[in-house]
């Protein structure tokens, strides 16, 4: 469902890949593109704006502009912001050992009845004893549908009669719960094609009598922003405790899913991912964010990047030594090997895939640095010909490689000195 959004966010961020420092303008234009992608995916305008503002503030605060890896850092910020927009921590409806009665409300066609059966199956698998209640007092066809689905998932279905008063329904439910030792009652309520007063009143009345412990609003993600005004109306009239978004397997643009939490203030409990009874997933904001970004496991990557952002006092360029170089190398290694990182990023462009070579290059650099004495690392000027030969032998490399490392270190330090004059920032961040 999020393919297009995924591609556009990735393209925007990938343009910064392999770059050192980026300018504030580049950061802003990347974020502008992300905002446009969100809006085109039908994300609520205000949500998109707030989202991008947050990422920008974080990026500037975390000095992404001076980062070694701006693309990765931005992606990690976008991931965190997405997770938060989707609700942060995962939440699930409250489930006591018994006496659970959940309402499923929503418009006709939203997937309410299907979801009731899916939930029955989901909790049955977890060892619960659900009871389904077909409580549409006006549409026998809706009750019939639930009866069939109940049979399919092996959960009993209590059908209300035409125009049955709520008090009668309540008594019948209590009876069925006692007889069947049922600990979770799932009530599939009446739906309409549109919100109307009669429906809301009927639901409100049933709710007053049955006193559900949770009221789950079922929303069709394919209906986009429309779903959100439906949500607001239901919450005002009935009161909603959490959301189920259905048809996430469809080709909707995903905006409703992304805005639902922000617009309604209600957690997303579950998502529907197919028509089949097993097509229901508990909702995890972080995993959904990973999916939207086309990541294998960005959660892990984000942690790694965070771990890398240890505070180090900025140094003056002239104080920099190979000791700093070694320390920096070790930090990069803490991220894991490049090939390992790539495995976390299945959506990576192909030109980035072939980086196994760089693992070895890093290992050689480190070997050279480790073959030096601390004194030599602190003061590379003492590295004469015979010391260089010794280091090459000790590290299993060549004198040319040792020379190359020393030369690039000197060049980098010179550059740092020049930069220091203009900007006054440390150099190893590059
Ligand atoms: P209700 O009127 O709200 O009870 O909606 P139904 O449960 O009858 O569902 C309406 C249609 O949506 C049916 O054809 C369902 O099979 C389909 N549906 C429900 N949930 C999903 C879902 O998560 N994915 C897909 N692809 N179809 C779904």
C-alpha cells in the first residue's frame, strides 16, 4: 500500500547518500520532497507539516549537516518521526481474565463483520474463548454473514432477532457467556453506508446497556481522509477506544493510516491485511514505519546510529592525531560491518550493494593503525622509513599502503585546519 510513498522518501534521501557534509538548503529540499510525498499519499496536511518540522528541528539539533552519514541520519530521524506519528508504543485493547465485551463499530463495508471474525480467530488462537454477537437488528444478511464466518473460525455466534431490544440482547449474552464459559464477547454492531442519527442513537443505546469494555472503530484505509471524518463522528457520538484499519493490502495510498492516530488521538490496535480470517495483524508503529521506509530492520540501524552519537569534545585540527583516527574507525566498526548494515537495508540502490570490499579496506586501515605504537600514532612525524617498513610487516600490508594512509591523514588534517578558520568545527565528523 505504501509503495509510492516508500519510493519517494527513499529517492529523496538517497540523493544525499555517499555524501559528507550537506547544506541546510539540501536538508530543507529533502524534507520538502518528503512532505510532498506524504501529502500525495493522502496524509493530512497538518500531519505532514508537523512531521517535517519535527524532523528538521531534530536534524539541525543533532548536527546532521556535519554528520559523516547524512542520509542514514535523516532516514533514522524520519523513521523515528513516523513511528511516533503512528502512535509510538504499540497498544492493544485491554483484556481481563473474563468479562471482556468489545464493540465493533463502523460504516457498512468497512470490514467490520470480517474483522469481528478475524478477532475471534486471533484470540481463540491465544487460548481465549470468544463469543461472536451479530447485533445488526435491521439487516438479517449481516447476521447471516457473521454466522457463516463464525462457523469458519469455529467460534459460536449469537444472533439478535429483528428489532430486538438491547435489554433482551444483554440477557441472552449473559446466558451464552455463562453456558459456554466465554471470556471475550465480540459484538458486531449495525453499520450504515453513511453516518446518520438513527444509527448513532441505536448504537449509543446498545452501548449504554451492554457497557462494552472496549469500542473498536473499524475504518477502511482505502477511503483515505474520508475515513478520518467518519472516525471523528463516531468518537463524538459513541466514544471510541481504538482503531482497526482494514484493507491495508489494497492499493490505497496509505494516508489514512498515517494520519489516523494524529487526527483521532486513538491508538491503532490492529490492521487488516487480507480478506481471509487470518488476515489480521496486531499493530506495531515501529514495524509499520520500517515497512513504509522499505527497510528490513531499520529499528536496529537506528539504535546503531544512536549508539554512534557519543559525545566527543571537538578538537582543534592541530591536536588531531592518528589516535583520533583509530578511535573514529572503531566507532564506525561499532555500527557493524558494511555488509551487515546493507542487510538491514533491503531497499538500498544497487550501486551501494557491492561494499564487501570496504569491509576489508577498513580492516586493513585498522591493522596499520594498530601496528603503530601509541607514540607513533600521537606523533606521526616520527614515522621514518624503517618504522613504516616495520608497520607494514606487522599489519600484513605494504609500505605504499602505510604511506597512503599517512598522506590522507595529513591532507585531511590540512583541510580541517582550513575549515577551522572558516567554521571552527572538528574535522573527523566529516
Ligand atoms: P462490514 O459491512 O463493515 O461488515 O464489512 P465486511 O466485513 O462485510 O467487509 C466488506 C468487504 O471488505 C468484504 O468483501 C471483505 O472481504 C472485505 N475486507 C474486509 N477486511 C479486509 C481486508 O483487510 N483486506 C481486504 N482486501 N478486504 C477486506
